[in-house]
């Protein structure tokens, strides 16, 4: 901190393709050093690095596509960038919040990186989103008076809307789900537990629950829109329906009871309608599995609505006649 090391790294090496990966690693290490009295140095490091990044990786870049088409060095750059941004924003968030434009750019990059189709990179981003959502919620909990001034939350509001969308679109498979699509595109019963996927689900569920506490109406809006796109066929696929239903099941208890009731009635009616609408054994097996999963996650709702419970139990008996692997289980 008493030398010109940071300036040399940022201005001399960061923009050179040959050195950018190792430079980002060095900057990440520096960011993680636990020292006081150097707040201004960390602020400058953040502002200068973000300024350089804008020239190297324009904000309008389609990072998901660039990663998919990139060589190893380019893919490593995206991973190292995710590590740098998450480390800085987690350890030095207050410094970053003093520079709203750079903070906004950093969050923009992180949202784009969160869409990359690589689970290890997603886990890096998820750790930060979990930290951010937890932190913002604990500052002003769900049941606090509405008039509490929430200036810090408003800093992140726009980005949190995008993060909710990503969490819902990418939700991992919960442990209870037994009907899966195998590598050949066939719908089968799962026999081996995927512990990695289960841990990922737990982390994503916790993050989405906090995000829902921060703005339940936005979570509901995204889920309702995505469900409509399943019904009208715009986004219909087994994978999309699965991730959506797993996300719906994951936020059980995160809404007020009245909101939960209204939301669930819509969800279950749409799913039952989808089951009638779709033809083919595999389609029905996937939809049946999702209906049973969602319903099973909301015992509070079923206890309070016997008529609805009766409909669900009748449907359950109907599904028990289904000979497809895993549906009866």
C-alpha cells in the first residue's frame, strides 16, 4: 500500500491480454487483505479498475455468449472477474457504495456473469447475491415499519429485480424431486442423489427467500409471468417448467398468508390446466411431478383450504394410477 504496486497492476498490466488473468488475481488478493487506514486506496483501486474494465469489456457485451464461444484464457478471465467483483463488494462494499456509477457497473457485470452457463462461476456469484440479500434484509426486516428510511436498499433495487429473475430461471433441483430428464432427453426416475445439486438448491432457496422478503410482489410478478409463458407455450419446456416450480416451492412461508393463498390458487389452477392441455406420457409425468412438489411445499395453505386439499388428493389418486417411473413414488 506504500508502493506504486496497485497503479502498476491497474494501468500497466490489466489491459494486456497476456497478463490480465494474473493481474485480476493479484487485485483480488490485495482486496482481501484485512487492514485499516487504507480505505482511500481501496476506493481508488475499485474506481480505477472499473474504469479500465469498461474499455476492456464494454457494458453491452453479451457475456454469456462470449463465455460459450471463448478460449480457456477468456473463460478464466470471466471467472477471475467474478471473483474480484464478489470479493471487493463483499469485503469493501461501503467503499464501493460511495461511487454509485462504478458500483452500478460492477453489479451489471455480475448480473451478466450470473447468466453464464457454468455452475462453478454461478456459485461464485450466488455467494455474493446471498450475502447482499441477507444483509439488506437484516438491516430492515420484513415486519419493520414501512416508514423506515431505506436509502441503501434503493441503491440495489434495480439489480435485485434481475437477480430474482436469474434465481427463478436457474433454480437447482431439490432433494424431494424424483422425476428427472436424463442425458438422452428421456423422463426417468432418479436413483442416485446429486449432493452437489442439493447444496446448490439450499443456497439458492435461502437467497430467493431473502429476495422475496425484500420485495414479494416482484417475486410474484416474475413467477406469474413465467407460468403464463408455460401455459401459452412461449417458454414451454420441461427444464423451464421444472426450474419455475422448484422456485415456487422454495419460497413457501416467505409471503403473507393472504398473498400466498391468492398466488397459490393461480399457480395450481394453471398447472392443472397445463396437465389437461398437454398430450403425451412424458409431458404429463413432468407436470404431475411438479404439481405434487409445489403442493407438498405449502402445508399451511392446504390445512386452511380443505376444498382445495380434496381436489389435490383426488388428483393424487389419479396420478397413482400413472405407470410412469417415479410418478407414484
